[in-house]
């Protein structure tokens, strides 16, 4: 749902920051401020300060600060748009009407979620019927008592005919049912027929889909998931998030395991901040979701070779997301589920508490039997991607130094030999169609394998200038999520997203995405017009500061101007797409009336933006 700057400001003005934050923590008035224990780090003496007049909060302990949007984003782990919707509903402000396309997409998502709710009711009913006895026995044999089955809303797929009849009774159209991803390829059979079923929820608490585990040995896959749909996108979903979210937030720690049963077993053992990817690789989206609430991640994967390989890949993503990442080492042949049933809850909990640095672990594993020069070289190549995942900083330098000691060579020499093993070469996947094409073109034009390097950062000069303007005003960071949908370049969208949703400094973010582009590296060195500690000093002294007010107005004007310019570029790009589509439709002799209507609508929007700019 698109947001206008006027709506954002209206929400900010109407939202009483003391009342909003007071719903999460206890605040006491102290002079002109309200103080309390910081919800973002552990403390015994209140260092968390809220200024009702200025609409700002600041913690003198962990330095978290910002406006009401920033608080909700950080406290709830939400993106800017979701936080704005949440606040808007609380203060009674309706957001900008959706476009026709977005309304249609939202209604489709809502209908898919409702269909999933009906499906879950069917699955749960079938588990406790007489025909579900085999499924219940399987779960009981895996240590799942009835309380756990009900708590986790487990189900049984039953028979396809019963499923279709049930969904017909709920008046779920077959066309909609086909879109849910619950059916086989020929759409004649329930995908989870005869399987134990696990419901999967997203960060908004919506029932997005299911996972299914076979209970008899046959040639079918052991696990199946709902097929990709508008609401079921595996790379963004973590099983157990709905149960673990609050505990992850409280502990600032997340435990990552591999499977559905491992998650439930961990929770049963008291490790209630545990989640898992859905039978797929742990992605950067997963890592960012965890990083919104946690500072530390512990990997608890199977102790065999595939489990270690999966741990390594997940560690890369978590380290890139700036999480302190550790690994709890399970005995070979055991997963968290079997370890819990064999050794008990206390033993599993102790194993997690004894987790060690994931880089230390893999460095020791790689060099444990490396006696020859060739073996040491291979060991260094294996562990180097994890060190690179740390990004620039002291920790990376220290691990590089440790690796150089194991290799018996100077740091500079080691770095020179390792520089070809960039993360983007070995593990990163292109995020957009444009990046995919760019990678393919580079590979075609490279004459030698050694010439194939990571794609350089691609950012339009105009968007680079926009980022440079925004960099002058750190206080704008919580609002930058508004700009993401209008950015033309994927790298701009990623930088804006990280500025809006993380606490990383601009230099770190730019270095992470520069790939050697000196323009972005220079951007990271832009000095703010007002440094962040000035907000802290202002709140501490409770003094009006004319310079701060003037700069705040300048920041607001800059944001408004940037938003208008980005919207205009966004409309221009959409117009070009529509004109190309119109040309193709006319060439085929088809009815162009719908496309012409869209063209006129875009033209009106462009004129309105130009008129607004001229008036200002």
C-alpha cells in the first residue's frame, strides 16, 4: 500500500509517542522527559528517554533512537510500511487508497489465507479421526504428545476426495483452490494426502501454507511444502516464527535448526526461540528477518557432513546480517529431535549454551588434518568466505590475522591470494533479472576464468545524488522505507532498506554494496549535517536549539523533494513500459483500451507531480 508523505506526517503528529511506547514498557515522568528501562538491551538503571514534545526516543546505553516509526520497526521487527499501517490503524488515519492492481493483489492474498484457514481446520479434524491413528502414532513415536500436537496445530492430510468435498462445502472456488499451492501438478489430488501436516505462518501472523511429512516409507519425497503462491514464498518464511518471535525479541537471540520436528523438539526442551527454513537453503531474507529482533544466532544443525555444509551456508547469511553467529555441535548421526529424545531437554539446552564461534569451529575443522601445503591452502579457501561475510571491521581483521598465523604467512600476502574468493563469486545469487543478465554477459565476454569478477555496482548517477542528499540527514533514516518502491536500481533499494531497518552506519552499508565502485565508497564518507549525538545532547539538556530546528526543516524539505523526484522517475519508467506494451498490442490487432486507460492515468499522475513541484 503506497504511503504519501502527508499521511506519514499526519500519523507521526497524531501518534502520542509516550502512549505508544508506554504500551511496551513502563515510563515515568522525569522533568520534561519520560524515562524507563530500555526494551532493546538489558539494563537495571533506566537510560531510555522519551520526549513527548519532540516525538523522539533515545537510549543513552545502547544509543537506539528515533521517532515513533523507528520504535515500532525496531520493537516489532517490522518494515516501514507495516509499521506505518499498524500506527495508522491505532491513531485512526486511513492510508492512501490502493491502486486497482494492489487492491486486486491484496484481495487475492486474503482469499488464499482464508482458504488455508479452511484447509487447516480440515487437517486438524482428520488427525483426531479414526483414520488419523497412523499419523498420531507416528507423532507419538517422535515424542510429540497430544498437548504438543494441539499447541502446534498439527494435522493429517487424509483423503483427497474428503478434502475437495470439505472445501466445496466452504464454498472455496476450485479456481482459488488451484492457486493455493495445495494441489498436485494435475490439480486432481491434495498435495498432502496421507501426510502429517505442519502449518506455516508469516511475520504478520497470516497462515501462508503448510509443510507435509510422509509417514510411510515409499518413493515420494520425505517432505513437501505448499507450492509457491502470492503468500507462500519459501525464501521469506521461517517455521516456528509465530511461536518464537516474542522470545527471540526478549533474548535478542535466535536458534536455527533444519526441520519441522527439530523446531518443535527444541521448543519442547525449553529452547523456545528456535526457527527453521522450510526445507530449503537459509537465505539472506531469513537472516534479515532474524536480525530485526536478535543480535546473536546459534546454529543447531545435524552433526553429519550435509548438516555441517548447511550450517556453513547459513552462517554466511547470518554473519552478513551482522549477527554474532555460533554453532552448537551435535554428535554425528543425531539431529536436535533425536538428541532431545535420547538425552533429554537439559542436555539439549546445555548443548546450545555451549555453542562456540562458527568461524572458530570451521577454522579448527578445516585445519584439523591439514598437514601438507596443499591441504592448508584448501583449508584457507574453505574458511575464507566466512571471514569475508563479516564485512569490513576489527573482527574481520582479527580473524584474518588468525588465519594468517595458521598459514604461516603475512596478512597482506594471504589477503592478496584470497581476494579472488569473493562472496559474490562463490555463493551470492543475482537478485534481479537485470543482474542475472549482467552476470551472463560478463561471463560470455570474459576470455579467461580468472577474469570473471563480481559484477560492479550498478547505480544511476541521479539515484546516487539522491542518496548523497539523504546521507546529510541521519534523522531521516526511519522514513527511507517510503522511498524503496520508487527506486529504479536494485542496489538503491537495498541501501535504502538497510538504512531504514538496520543500525549499521552508512560507511558499512556502502562498503557492503560497493563491489569496488568508488562512487559508493565516497558516499559512505559523507558527513551528516547534524551528528546523531546532537539529538542525545538536545534531549539530555532539554533545551530548544534554533540550529537543530532549522536543520530539521531542511531535512524535511530534502525528503519531500527527493520523494517527488523519485515518484516522477517511477511514473516515467511506468509510462515507457505502457507505451511499449501499447505498441505490441496494436501490432497484434488486440483491443488497446485498457492499456490506453493506464497510460492516461499515469499521465495524470505525472502532471500532478509536476504541478506540485512548481507550486513549491
